[in-house]
C-alpha cells in the first residue's frame, strides 16, 4: 500500500532483491515507471475499491499510504479521518476476509508525540499530537493493537523519523534535506519558519527500509521508534548541505508556525536491543550519498 511513493519505491526494490513477490496498491503510478517483477493494482484505500483483488493470496501488507501531511491536515480533519483512518479500517476488514494476518504500518516518529517534555523521546512517552495527521496515526496504531488482541492479527508499528535519500520528488512539500539541496542547486530561496532551531530526527532511507523488511518477521503486536537517535536543527542541516555541496544557500526566515513541533528526536534503544536493527548511515554520510546521486 503506497508502493509508488518515495519510501515505497525503495522498499519494493529491497523486497525484490530478496526474491519476494511484490504487489503495489495505489491510486495511480505516481509518475514512477513500473518495475519488472511487480504486480500493480490500482484502487483507493479511502473507499476500499480494489482492495479485495490486491490482497488475494498475500502474506504481509505494508501500509505506507497517507493522503495528508502534518502541515495541511488541520485544514480538513474530516478528510484526514475519512481517507486515512476509515480507509485503514476497511483495509483491516478486507485483510480478515482474505485471510491475511500480518501488517507493517509506518506511523510517525514526530507527530504522535507532539511537543515532548523530554528528548530523546521513548515509545512510552505521552501521546499529545498537535495535528490531525498525528491524531489519525495514533488512532490507527490503537486499532491495530485492538485487532491483534481480538483477531490474532500480527502488526508491526514503526514510528518512523524523517526519511531522506535519493528519489525524493516532493520538493518543497515534504522532505527537508532533498528540498534544501534542490533549492541550493537552483539558487532558489530556502524558506525556514522560525529561527532554524527546530530539531528533528532524520533517517536515511536505506536504514528505514532495513527496519521495514525485518518487521515482516515479527509476530504479535510490536511498536518501535525507528530513527537515527540523534537530533539535528535546520541550521545543522544547512551547514551540512553547504559542506557537502560547496554551495552557500540563500536562506529566508519566516515567523514560526503553530503546528510545528519544536524539538523531537527518537530514543531507539528498544528496537536496537530487542531486534538487532540499528541505523548505519549518519547525517553527513547520508547527505553525501544524496549529493552523489544528484550529481549522477
């Protein structure tokens, strides 16, 4: 579900490399070229259209779909609930009818916690989202937990930090690192809301995909933070972009926004101790990999 998106495309390639039979369910091709060995199913998670065909004979579902982003979700929370929460409940019903009992869900490692009192933030921290996007992610997590208890579902919830890497196309909408590089190259203004002190956790897409692949083997209900375990401010990101590319970016500062979480990065001790997964690509290394891909 959502295999045509940035994270989904990387996951599809990783699964194919492991010899898996892969299906992609999405509303359209998303501008991507079909991959050899992948079966594509067009449908709509919000209405459930096409789900029954896509799920026939499937062993595990990766749920990567989100129709909203944090910065826009508060403008229309009804749409957020209808398309994401109700769509996921329809997905679970269709999975049950098709005999599919394993799902891996990408939740949000930032928005579900809101503005945490302590960082790095652990999985048992209070959930106080400040956007509809975060509220819906929390609700989906809880329904997955409920279905595990009532329906013998196996569900893995990965509260993912901000993934970045080659192939990100939503420049200026989602993805700070690709946006900063793209605008630096084009000599376009890099817009920052606030003073640049906002702190986030950035995880290279290869590390995120490694966690997703491993999650398919877990049983029961599992919930983990998946991030780098390190916080970086927007000013930090600007400095890395400058160092890696050799370009001095043009930066424009705007007033801060109410829906932006001020500072959050993830405590990843639980997943590293219980599963053996750990991040392998630090920020500068990941940015150099991204810059090399841009130059190619």
